[in-house]
C-alpha cells in the first residue's frame, strides 16, 4: 500500500508502519508464522522487519496478557497461568488489582491475526502501528487531530498491546509509551529515542 511508503518517508521513520487485521481466514499466499513468539507484540517486530504472516489462536498462548487484550479465549491451563501472572504483578506492585478490569480487550471471536509491513500488506488493515520518536509521533498526532480522529484518552503504558483494542473500539488513535515487556520483545530497550506505538488513521 502506497500509504505505508509515504508515511515512512514523510515522517522519516526508521521502521515501517505495521498493518494488522483480524479475520476468519488468511489471504491466499500468506503463510502462518513458523513459531510463536514469547509475546504477542513480538509479531509487530517481525512484521516491521519485512515479514508477512498470520497467527492462529494457539500462537498467542505464550503471552496470557496479550491473549487477553487480543480477545483470545484461553484454555483452562493458560487461563490459570494468566491468573498467576496477574497475582505476581500485583504482588510486585507493578499493577493494582482494580486496574485489571480496566485493561481494554478486543471484542468478538478471534479467528486469525494477519501482520505485514503496511507498504506490502495484501489486505486492508484494521490497525496500523507506528513506532517513532517524539517528534515523529507529534507530527502524526497533529495530522490525526487535523483529520478529526485523534484519540481523547491519556497516553497508555502497560500493557502496550492494549492500544490495539483501544483503537479498535474508539475508532480513533491510541498511543502507548511501551511497557517493559514490549521493550524486551520488540527490541526497544533503553534507546535514546522516545519510542511510542500508535494506531494511525488511514
């Protein structure tokens, strides 16, 4: 899609925007991911590196939190793992128990999630993820505001993957500073640039 190339060139993005779509079946010629990543946001990194693929329900079991935000129904064993993980995070004071019900969750049945660099996407995306510096995302935010689709909520933190259902449900942009898990699994680390993920309007 030409918009992907234009966005990357106009904003000077180091990594290309990533297209994501939720469907019941994959487009012809798009393969399933060869191995699950440790976290759902790891698929964003693979798509930003140029890969086009889809994931099934079981490909999200490795990250119970991401499975929750994506609307994946968990088998009993994985659901118990999620409960244990939540208890650990609460015990570490990383998150409060009362925050859990407020975490956005994608609505509807999860069939497949399809990922690709926006410029190479053989499908119409439901979401576009952009990672950039403060300046780059400032320009994107101003463009969204000018188009009347800027999100009205606060910039999100943990979990980063909650920006997906937030943007889907609001029909507007959603932005995150990136949680610690996202920084590990997408290679953000402690980069000098201030990275955020945002959904852009197409």
